[in-house]
C-alpha cells in the first residue's frame, strides 16, 4: 500500500517513514529540503534496509502537486508534516507561514477530494490550546486565540480539514495534536538536526553539552510551578511516529467514528525545564552550562496531555521515559558531531 509522507525528511517525518516501512508500507516522500537534507534518506535506509521513493519539490507549486497525484494515482493515504514551525520566525514573517502552511494543505486536500477514498493524517499541535484552563488537557479543551501565526496556521489548518470532510464524506482525516517531541531513533541513524540555532529545548541542551553552544538560556524561573520553570509534555519521537501509523491504520481499516477526528499525542506527564536539564545531566554524565534569563514572550506556564482518548480509541500509548528520550538525543548528537 502506497503512502505519501510530506516533509518526510524532517525530524518527525523521517521517524514516521521508518515506522511505516517497518510495517510494510511503500512510502513516497515529498520534501523541499528547506529545513532538512537528502542525507536523511541514508539513515532511513540504514534502519529499515529500504530507501523510500523521494521527490524534491515545493508543495506551494500547485501544478506540481497536481502532476504528482496524476502520476501516483494509487496513493491510499497521506501524512502531512510539511510546514514551517518556528514560533518566533512566524511572528516576524507571518505571510510566509500562512502561505507555506495553508496553501500546501489546500493543494493536497484538493487532490484527495477527487479520489474515491483517501486517508489523511494532519500534523497539528498542542499550541491550539494556548494556556489551557485545566490540566491535563483533553481534546475537548477550548481552542484559544493563537499566540503566534504558527499556532494560528494549525488552528486554521484543522478548520480547513474539518470543513472539507463535511462535504467530501469519502475523505477521512485525523488531526494529531502533538505535545513536545524529543529524542532520536535508538540506532542513532536519524534524529533532530535543526538548521541554524535550535528553536527547541532539547537540541539546544545537546548542542551546549557537546560544545557547539556556549550556554543554555532558561527563560524565566518565576512561573507558578514547583521550581518556577515552564512545564511541558515531552514525548519520544519514536512513540509519536508510531501514533501516526496507528492513526493511519484506523482510517484505512474504517475504524474511525467520524470522518474527522482529533487526538492528543503526549505522555500525560509534565516535566519542567529544570527537570529536563537534571535528567539530561544524569544520563549524559555532563554538567550543563545554563543560565536563568528573562521570560520569553508567548511562553505559556504549563501544558501536558490527557492521553486517555488516544490510549482507548487508538490503542496507542507512549512508552519511553524522559531519561530514555534524552539519552537517545545525546547519543544522536555525539554521532552527528563525529561525522
């Protein structure tokens, strides 16, 4: 069965391609390599023994999207990762984010709407909840006004899919609202490789530990939490990748309860920034150079998932601990710097 993975050379995309291939799916990747590298294909092949089909082009080119689906008219499902994802950059370049994250989604859905049946998994985010009124966050929590253009593209993206599913009953879709993906494949063949300065905590931690960054900034220690630092739900990327495969299988096997569904994907446990640092220091046996600095605009106090819906409906659960996730991230960082 042929599955398209857009942004399949990225951090979460590449791990999902591995899990799909391990399950016997034939995978085609589309990626414009704006924040990834074709070198990732070697890592995927090293893990699975098989290299996926790869087409490099930009999904904003509508005619190329149309031509792709004409050529590959036997695609049964699409997992859509391709999007810009840096919150700070989205504030500075809102039009770039709206164009890249929404037009690409629309062009793919236009092609899927023409098919007799199609299954679509959307890479969404817990940012749609903002600072939730209650913790842990359930899928029924109200969607708050977005804190950034990036967050808004996820909200609007979900609305576009929901409205499209209403009028195209043959189109089945699931939006997965991720919490904070971290770690790397246990083989250390693929992992998170941000271009430029990392926007996320864990790659900044590993780059600081390896000597690439001089110091890690901890943004604020005056939040109303046990140690004053922000709390997030950190999920191992392999656990997250497996959630995509399970969600896709749900649609392909017609086990969905409606043709548009939403699931949180997290561990259900919140960890503070200082707890993440302490866990990393323990598993790496490295003392981390960090400094408490002023709060960062747009950061919420705490967010962690209620995962009972995904556990019960999808039969999926996160298995890796914070220590295991950080250990795999460190192993990957060490390998990357040796190359």
